[in-house]
């Protein structure tokens, strides 16, 4: 799944009141207002496909993209050392 398609789907899933989410997430970047269950569903779909491409190219410029990065790492089925590499890069963020 391409980043353009993922961004479009996030835009379609966004709630009516993104400011509500921004208020309850202190220090978050731009917030689109997508609920966590919807993010988990999308992350599972990404993890079943070409998740490496997503993890390597994700700009993580919104709160939802950061959450997707974490969820995809958690849902991906791969060698433990590969996943630990992704986790090591993500943890400082």
C-alpha cells in the first residue's frame, strides 16, 4: 500500500473534531482525529502486505502516522532481529 493511499484513508477515517484529540494528546504533532481501533485495523492491513516499504518511507509527520509506525512494527511477522532494528529506530521518536 502506497503512502498516498494510506494518507487518503486516514483522511477518510478522520473524525469531525480533530481538536478534541489534539487537546487530550499533549505535545502531539498535527492530529487528524482518527480513532485507535481504526488505526489498528489499518496497521494490520499494512503489516500483511509490504510493511518494510511503509516503515522505511513513513515521514511520521502526524500523530496518526507515528501510531501506525508503532502498530505496524508490532503486527509485522518477520525475523526478530529485523523487527528489533525497526523498534530501535522508532523508540527515540
